[in-house]
């Protein structure tokens, strides 16, 4: 393992063939990680954290018929579900159709914010994989050139260099892509849960007033 890490780090040296691919893959992977961190903070920390506590307090206020307090409570929360439930309560006296329309309008605003950029993480993972593949092809070109054109004395070193480029770029591309795909799947699961709960809770509140 130490040899793999050492050779991979050495591949970033500008004196090594294919170093451009290594740096580009690294930057792409870091960009994907940055997007993933931003999405985690929004979906998990802002859209999910404290949701149970909010729903408990919201349910208590509604049960006590403190509707204005409940609307104000929703307005103070940053949770997407708070915006939807607050919109429903604010139009409770205008009938079911008004509550549904208000809920739908708020939902169409909040749901895209939860799902935003998730597809970009998968796209970046695919780009990292393809860049690794491009580096592999580049390394194979070096290898074939060594077989065809290099003198016998220089051939082993040239072959080793070409194979090193091919394997190193492939490895780094996979190291960048696989974690991003796992993270994207996890975040998609969280976002789907948030969106489904918004739909479910808003429908229950609407039906309770209808």
C-alpha cells in the first residue's frame, strides 16, 4: 500500500508523464467534494436537523388552536417543512383549495432547493472516471510507442513509465468517483425523505382543516 501511495504522489510531479491528468482529476474531485459538503450542510443540518422538535412544538400549538403563534413559529424556522406548514396555516380560513394552492406554491419553491446540485455530484464523479480513462489511454500510447520505437535498452523504463501513467490515473479517477457516488446516493436518500415528509405533513394538516 505504501508503494501505491508513493507512486501515486510521485505522479503529480511535472517531470512525470501524465501529471496533467493527475492534477485535473484531483481538482475535479475536490470540486465534487465541495459541492457534496455544501449539500450535506443544507440537506442534513438545515433541512433535517431539529425537524422532530419542530413538529412536536408545531403540533402542540395547532392542538391548542394557537394558529397565529404556529404561523409565527414556522416563520422563525429555516426548515423547508416549516415554510410549507406555515403557508397552509396562513390560508386555513380560505378553504381547502386555497390551502392546497398555498402548499403547492411553497413546496415548488422549497423542494428544488433541497434537490439542487445533487445531479452535479454524480456528473463530477463521471467526469473523474472518464479523466482517469483518458489518462489510461495516454499511458497505453506511451507504452505502445515504447514497444515500437524505443531502443531495446530504453524499452523497459519506457514501458514501466507508460503502465504507471495508465494505472495511476485510473486509480485516482476511481478514488475520486467512488466516494462521490456514495455521498450522492446518501444525500439523495436524505433529500427524498425531507420532500416526502413535506408532502405528507402538509396533506395531513390540510385534511384536518378541510
